C-alpha cells in the first residue's frame, strides 16, 4: 500500500472553479469580416439551399451574431425607446410555394453592437441580451467562440453552459421544422439567389418563431 496516499488530506465540498467574463468588450465588436472568396460563398449558399432550402439574404462577410425573431423585436423596441438608430437585417429565410418568405433569423448590422457602452465596456441591455450573447464564449455545449479569455475546460462554465444547451435545443427544433416542411414539399429550392432578391418585394413576409 502506498503510505503517502493514506496521509493525503481528503478535501470535501471543494469549490468548483467557475469561468468569469473579463469585461473586455471584444465580443461586442461583432463584425469579424472573415475573408471568404466569392467562389466559396457561392458553394456554401448553394449547398444550404439544395440540402435545406435555406436562402441567405446577406453576404457572409457582413453577417454578425445570429438573433432570433423575438430577440430582434425586443432590441428594436428598446432602440426606439432610446431614440437609437439600429440596423437589424434578415439573415436566412425559407420560401414556400405560396410565395411566403419565412425569415429564420436576423443579424445586427453594425461593426460594434449599438448597445455596447464603449466607455464603461458593458452591455446596456444585459437583461434582454440575445441568447447567443448569454452563452458566449460557448457557441454550443462543446464548441467555443474566439474569446481570448475562454477556458477549454467545459466544467468551469456555469450559466453559459445552460444557455449553450438552450441554444442547441432551439437549433434542433429549427432543423426538425425545416425537415418536416421539406418532406411535405412546402419549401422551394429551385431558383437562385438573384431570382429570390428580385421577388422579395412580392413575397408575403413571415417569421419562424420558436417557442
């Protein structure tokens, strides 16, 4: 028997190390402008359209954080209360045979989030911030964002992990809805992006709101 092991004190109820945000504000600089070639962008968009019927309504390098329709509504309402100019644009959408454009999600069309206080380096809509912000630096229960202060030990995340799981759950629901619509022939995938953009003004606008 290893006597040295017997002499080691047993620590009970040791506090779990929990990751804490450093408050640097880097994640609020939301426009990354990843360099994507025109060829790669076209291939990706064609793949998403052919496989899932998803059309992108923006250039990939312009896209920032994803926000759900309910979140977009909340942020627009808050911006209006404050007299702020904010640009929130549709990101992805589905098109039905009934000439409906079903917007799946939006993105905040700014380099830096308009609700970020640059002097105090904090979020001024913290209580209603989008789910993707609540989960950060996690982007799913097993993947991370680019935060330079993140820990790779998933056990150290607290509420961020809870929100990451909620985010994953919503994405699973979204996939299930799209699959069901495709099986029922309720999604159009035949025409191209340019044709879609020409038809935008004639399509009936709807949103995919997950409960």
